[in-house]
């Protein structure tokens, strides 16, 4: 059979990475589901999930079941796997070498595992290409459907050494705004990778850590741009389809009187008028970085009541981890990221406790920030689209 390509995340905060390399496995959590060795159908996996996680939404239960069934039944020996880290701009490449197994795990260990022959443990993103490592931010297991993905990964793995199952293909394609976010965050990850390489080369002509700071600023700018694009796309959709339900703040959007007259006389459409409004003037200059401003902007096009609490629930559910968040946790973390961005951009990131010196930064913290922004954006989409 033709080999497939898979992306598996190394757990929240890369908690499974050490186990992966030490034991020669790739694994996922969902410990409460128990041993799936004798569970051979997706329906049966779904029943296990529903019993183990009764408090999560039916949609989330289905997502758990899809991923667990894929890991248990669709993944096969000979398939290629990418281990995607949250805190590093490098990935690991391996070949699946065994069938599904269950481990009675405790502590930060995966419960569902497969043996892996690791081919390369530190492949730069610039070498592997963003297309082959792109997966929804809130999934732990994802089948990579890019053309020839397995063959391309095997070719990359041959480089210098350093050291019903098809259901996942039905994951909806991201809308244009989300595609742009992933692309722009990819640029931020590339900057973080460049910083890591420059550190290893011992470059001293300039402060290499500033490359991480540039990646941090790029990540926050990516979020800002994404919110702008989401608002634009959704408002244009609402303008074109009167049958769609309107959030209460949609009616607060104001058009100049001259523009209203142009619409009345057929000189321009409502879509054209709104598009111009959102891409020029005050609307175009509006910042959507802080949690409060993001909520204010999205209120125009979606129901965002208790947004951060709802985002926290999604973040706590979708990756199958036992970790729980509060809305305050999410909002505070995002505010800290944005505050650091402002310090970098406007105060040269100076450390107030050490005048004349900058605050510490490294590739791990930078990559974690990029990943967190991506997860928050995907969780917001889940909330406002009720996926």
C-alpha cells in the first residue's frame, strides 16, 4: 500500500518529546479512553470517547474520535510521521515501525503509542517546507494530504543524519483569513529558526536575540492582520446575504451619507461601500491586538459574548489534554504577549531592572508565543462559528 504522511504533536509544551526519542515511539493522550487494542471501528471509538469525556461538546467528542481512530487504525507501519514541537522551530521525522499499543501511563506520558524508527530528530522548517508541517493548531493527529507528502518526507529524511480511517482528510479547508494567518505565522517561525541558526554559528556582528524579537513582533502583527481580515470577510458576507443572522453590533457600523446616496442611486453596491470602509481610513488603522480590542472588533460580525471564557473551554478540550484554562488565563497570556511586543517595538525591550540591557528572550519562548497565538485564533473560530 502507498505510504501515508502524518503529523503528530509532541503534547502541550512538548511534554511527550523526551519519551518519543527515549522510547522510540510517537504518542497521544486521551488517557481516560483506555486501551483501544480490541476497539476496531470508529463508532466503537466514539462510544469510548463519549463515556470518557461526557462533559465536552458532541463536536469535540467527534474530533477526539476521528484522531484516535486514525492513530489506532489508519496509521500503518511504513508511514512517515512528523513530530511537531511547540517550542522549537525544528521537527523530527520518523517511520512508523509498529502497530497500535496502549500504555498504562502516569504523569506526562502518552497513553496511546506506536513504535517509530526516528530518521532525523532536528529538521529545520526551512528544509522541510511549511506545506508539509501545516496542521490545525488544535489537533494532535493529522493526516497530511499534500501531494506526494510521504515521498517528499522520506527524501528529506534521507538527508544528513543528525543524531473509517480517511476521515481526517475531510477536515474543512480554512477560510482565506485563516490561511493568511498560518502563512504569516510561518514567517515568524522562519525568523525564530534563523535566530537559532545564528546563535549556533556564534554570530557577534549584531545581537542575534533581536531576531527572536522580530519574530515576536511578526507573530502579534499576524494576529492583528487576521482579525482585520476576519471582520472584513464576515461583514462582506453579511452585506451580501440578508438572510444571515446579524449580531447586534452589525447595525452600529456607520457609512458616510454620500456613500449611502451612492448605494441608493446604484453607483456602488453595499459590498463595495463596506469594503472601502474597512480598508481605508480609521477602520484600516484600528489595532486588533489586545484582548479587549479583538472582542470589540469581532462584535460587529459575530456573537462574542464571554469570548475568552469560551475560548478557554475550547483550548482545554480540543487537544485532549487534562489541562484547564480560565478566560482570565487566556486573556492575561495574550495581554502579556502584546505588552512584550509593545516593549520591543517602542522601548527596545529594555529591562527596567537592568538599565541599558534588554530583557531575556530565546527561541523556546518565541516559538511558544507563535503557537499560542495560532491556537487562540483557531479557538476563536471554533467559538464564533460554533464548530
